[in-house]
């Protein structure tokens, strides 16, 4: 069960990182 939690945590951080990259890309494109 702990392994699943670690995997879920990594996926969550990866998603946040990707969203941040996309958001920053869009933000810089507008300026």
C-alpha cells in the first residue's frame, strides 16, 4: 500500500510540474 501511495505522489508532482510548464509557456506567449 505504501508503494501505491509513493507512486501516486510522484504522479501528482509530475502532473503539477507539467501543468506549471504549460501555464508558464502560455503566460510567456501572451506577453
